[in-house]
C-alpha cells in the first residue's frame, strides 16, 4: 500500500499541474453558476422546488467525466506517446501495480474534485436563490440530506464512468481525441436518448455505465502486460 501511495505521489509530480488546475477552476466556475443559468434561460420548471433542482445538479456534474478523460490523456496516453512510460516500466515493480497506481490516482482525483464541485455548486445555488428568489420555497431538512447523500453516490458514479475509455482508448489504442469524444458521449448519453425519444431508466443506465467503468479498470490492469508494450 505504501508503494502505491508513493507511485500516486509520483503521478502528481509528473502531471502538468498548472494546466490541470486551470482546467479544474474552469469546471468549478461553470458548474457553480450553471444550475441557476439553466433555470433562468432554458427551463424554469427546475425552479419549482429544491428537490427538482437537485436532480438537475446531479446530471450536470457528469461534466467531470470529461475531466477524467483529460487525466487519462496526461497520466496514460501522453506517457505512451512520449515514451516516458518506459522509465516507469523499468522500475522493479510490476506493470500491473504501476497501472493500478495510475487508476487510483485518476479515480481519487476525479472523485474529490467532483465532491468539491457538488459543495461549491450547492452553496452557490442556495446563495443566489436567497439573493434573487429564483427557486420556489426553501430547502427542507430532507432536501439537504438527499443532496449530501446523492453527492457522495454520484461522485463515485462519475468517477467510475470517467474510467470507461481507460482500457480501449488509453492502454490499448492510446488515442487522445477518441478518449475525449467517448467522454463527451458518456456525458450526453441520457440527453441523446431523450432527443431520440427513447425512454431509458436513468438508474439502470448509470449502473450499466459504472459496471463498464469497472470492467475497463479490470482489463487495464489484467491486460497491460499484453497490450501495454511501447
């Protein structure tokens, strides 16, 4: 476990930190104000109560699936393309452990950033509503409990979904643009089904996507010795 932690720290040091932090600030900035903007400019129906806007905010946080793709590009794909991963593979540590450290690093980063985004978005939405009275009523104790419980579950869900492109586009194909396009598709999947008039159960869709994320992680670790050659 100590080795994994050290490897994760190494991943952070190798990361283009300024670029990632700038990207992160943009995500947080947009998602903080997006719920209220959506109510005012797109659909006032979500402002009927705090329970309805909570549902809206849950779906908006899927934006961090794209952030996960950005991390996959830097932590995995760029290292393959720049041949710097050969240095890591030269360590007296198995490739599987190295990939596991990368997966844990990406997962923890996405999970914590999504969690912070939920907190910032929730506080900003509440404060803006107190100032401009956009949402009907006030948040109840049940609304607050629901929001915090869903915040944790959905942060985990976003993390798993963001890992779907890892094996095929990251470890195997090492393609940057397809990784990003896959993330955009996953973010908008439910919206596509709505546009196509296909009625999908949101919970089932999310469970299936999370399972695909788990499978992608499993294959990335299991198959790295076969498809991870430079």
